[in-house]
């Protein structure tokens, strides 16, 4: 029983360390902007919001990996998105909610992950999720 308790404490310790590490803010960069970027900043606030949303999506690691798998350079995709007309950019920004980035089964994967975590915790006697028929 002592070995099992040590393993449970180790797993809980690693989990807590991961949660704490996830809460640290990322560093920000500052620098000079180009003249074209300053001119673009004078554009409509809606275009800027749409462009920021598209660029933030393109900057995500899973999206970048999927673009590279499809043979698209993520930097080129961001540059092309910046040159889109306002109507197309707005349509693209609205459609980001419906487009899967790296696959099409996100909910099923989440349910599977939660099941595996609950199964592991039940096996380690941390929580009792599933009924035991031990007498």
C-alpha cells in the first residue's frame, strides 16, 4: 500500500506542477513597425479585429502543423490573409468557429481522454468512479 500511495502522490505532484506552470504568462515582444503597418492600423476597427483573429488562429501550433502537412507555408498564409478584401476577411474570421484546425473529432477525443484519466484515478484508488466487485 505504501508503494501505491507514493505513486499517487507522485502523479498528483506532477499534475499540480503542470497546472502551476500553465498559469505563467508568456513574454511579449516589442519592436518598430513598418510604415505599411502604421497605414494599415488606420483602417477600420472591424477589419483590424478580423485580421487579428485570423492571425491569432494562424499562429496556433496545431494550425501551423496542419498547414505544413498540407504543403502551405504558414507565413505565406498570414501574408495572404492580410491582403484579403474586407468582405472576404470578415467571412473568414466568422468561419473560424466552424473550421476544425487539426481534425474533425475533437469532442470524441476529449471524452476518450477524460475516460482514461478517470480509469487511471480509479485504478490508483484516488477516486472511486467505477464500481468494484471485490469482496
